């Protein structure tokens, strides 16, 4: 695969926003809505909220940027009290389901996460939560950090790819623990009650690798997964250990073959995405396949777009 980069298409600073993380597309007939996570300071710490921007189908013109609360944060003590990052959307029965990765601060480690569900009846302008708790969370074999959902309905079955934590470690030279997480899979008949595979589905490239934000699309008789991966220590300042785009493919949604060399997209020197590429979202519109992604500093400078070249 070869991707043609279209450059950065959205800069949050142009609209008075901090960060535009994890862009996720929802395609309409006349425009494309892209949800993303922003940040705001709360007592010297960040909260993450969901916003969206509407583009024309050519991604040349911004039609609208949300100024309202798309989905409220959780109540005191809830799994999404301190933020939602990211949020994935899927159409179902004339509604739009939003699968949220809610996070809350901890004491011994920085955070924990769970996956919630909210539903929109107004074409994705606002969402209402089904309840205060998560629909997918930690369990016997996935003890913490369940998040980063991507949901696709295939043959009337909901499939969710997500991440789960396997360890917190204090690596050499660090004072605080960093997390290690992998990609898992679950299925559901209704999008609410889920059955986990309870296993890592994407092989590791190196020890203590962290894998994040899977996104899946079907074309040319295969399922194609794009995700991001990094070293689990010294990744914030060392570009050689920072996020890159990974790739795997499957014919049966069970067995995935990883081959990052086939991803077809990488960092660009001396650019806004020179140090890292992360949080991909692959989608199709008007018979074209696109990938949205963040660059340096985890989305601080916005998100970019690339189009898959036709053979």
C-alpha cells in the first residue's frame, strides 16, 4: 500500500483549542464529520473532552466546529470522570453509537480506563450515555487500562478491537511507572453485552511494546488493521522510540498477520509529523480510502490526512 499524504488538515490552535487527538470520521452524504479529543486545564491537570469538525467531501473547507458539549464527562468517581479519549462512532438502527474511552486519575499510577457507550438521535451532534458505567472494562485476564475501542458491525455481529493493559513498570531512569498495553478483540450481538477473546491478537515487534488505537477496514478480500505502536519507555522525547503506524491483515477476523513494512506510511522529516505518527483512523468515502492520524506530541498540533493510492 502507498498513501499520499494531504498534510495537516486541522490545527486546534486556529479555533482556541488545546490538542486535537484521535480523529475519528463519520461520513455523511454531503460532508464528513471528524470527532477528536481536546484538552483543558483543571487545577494544573488536563481534562479531555470530545469536539468535532465538519469538512466538505474534499477536505478543503471547514464547514463547522462544535462549540457545545458533545458528550458530558462522568460523574464523581466514575470511570470517565476526567476525560474521554478517544471516541469511536458507528451507525446502527438509525442512531449513532459512540464508544468512549473514559479515563480517571489514580494514585499509585497515573490513570485507568474503561469503554463506555453513548447514543445520538440527532445525527451525532450530541450523545446521551446509556448509564454511568462502562460496557467493557477490566477483568480477570485484562486487569486494567481497557480502552481505545474501534467497532465495526459485520454480518449483524458487533466486533470491537481495543487495548488492554498488561503491566505498569518503572523503567530504568524513570521516577514514575509507564504502562504496557496490547490489542484485544470482543464480539456482541447488541453492542452492549460483550464477549472477550481474552488474548493478544497482534504479535509484538519488540519486548515491552505498547500497541494502541486499532482501526479496521475491508477491501480486496481482506480485513486490514492499522494501529500505532511504540516503546513503553523513553518515548516522549526520543523520536526513535515514539509512535509509528503498524499494520496487520486477516481473512477470517481471528488470525492476524503483522507486517508493518506494508503499512505504506511513515513520518516525514522536518514536518509536523517528523517525530511520531499515532492514533490512526481508516475510513472510506466516495470509493476512496483515507487515513486520519496525529503527529508530533500526541496531537498537540492537530491531525492530518492521507489517501490510499489506487493501483
